[in-house]
C-alpha cells in the first residue's frame, strides 16, 4: 500500500516525471560543464542544481496539489509556482554580478543561470523539445557568437590583460606608457608602481636613476600583442611582460 502511494503515475510520481527530471539533469549538466570549462564563478554543480531544482518545482506545481483539488472553495493556479521560480532565481543571478571600477562582471553567467532555470522549468512542464532546442541555442550563443562578433570591433567584448614593465625612473616613461595604452584603445583600470631591486650587471646609465617596476591592468578592444610591442620600443623601457600570454619583450 505504501509502495502504491509512492509510485503513483496518475498522481505525478511515475516514469514520465522521473524522465523529465532526468532530462533536466542532463541538459543543465551540459551547460554547467561549458561554464566550468570557461572557469566561471557558477559552474557545473550550480547550473545542475538550478536546472533540476526548477524542474522539480514545476512538477510540484502541476502534481503536488492533486489531493486538494475538487475540494470546496479550493482554487489552484499552477502558474504561481512558475512565477516564483523566476523571481527566486534572480537572487542567485544578482549574487554573481559585481562591479569593479565601472566595469560590470558576471552578467553572462547570471543570464546563463536564468536560462538554465527556464530549461529546467520546460523539462518539468513536459516541454522536452523546447528544452533541448534552447540548450542547443545556449551553445550557439556562447560558442558561436564570439566567432562572429570578433569581425565587428564595435560589438566585441573588451579584452582584459595585466602588464608588468620595468623602466628607468626619472625620464617621464610612465606618462608615455599610459599614453600608448589609451592610444591603442585600452583603458587603464589599475596602476601599481614600486621601485625594483638593484640588479647586478645593470648598465651604468641605470645607476644614476635606478629602475622602477609598474603593473598595469588594462581593458579594451585593441590588440594586446601590438600594444606590448609598442611599449617595448618606448625609450627607457627595459622589459615588458604580459602574464596573459604575450610573453616577455
């Protein structure tokens, strides 16, 4: 008797519901894997939990109140639970968005969480075809759009990079470095300057002025490699290093 009460396809606890939850698990896992590969703040576990949780909420919305249906003065609006999922997922998305020096980060990850919840809701609502189609659309947008927008600089997302430079102090080199950065289409987000320790074998010209190290955080749509090459040619610059992959010059 207990088993029949638990396994009750007509009451919303059967193979169909388990299949819908399983589909939500698979689709949200695929999205989570893609985000994890990109090393985003919300990765595999977060997206999977959001997708399966949203699907379960939809199952509860459709089948969880069957025992009170038909009772006098009882009215049921299944869409109310779905609406609350959309509202509640906003708190998770909001926690992923942050602002650093007027630059907004995490919007794409928050939107992906929102989309994963919608896919889970579609699975829980029995709309499997739509759920699969939107999952495919996610990969088209995340993976395909950057290949298209890179040919249109006006819509290309700004690229971020860190630069480490060593130069001879007292020659106004830092000013020229910053001018080259802005002239190449980059915005300087952060500047950290410190005097470099004395290096054995340094040239005599360095002994009179000393050297200075500066670390720059920049953001823009220009070419990092081209900028690093130009900075290396600035008079007074000893070395330029880009930890983001452009190497030393």
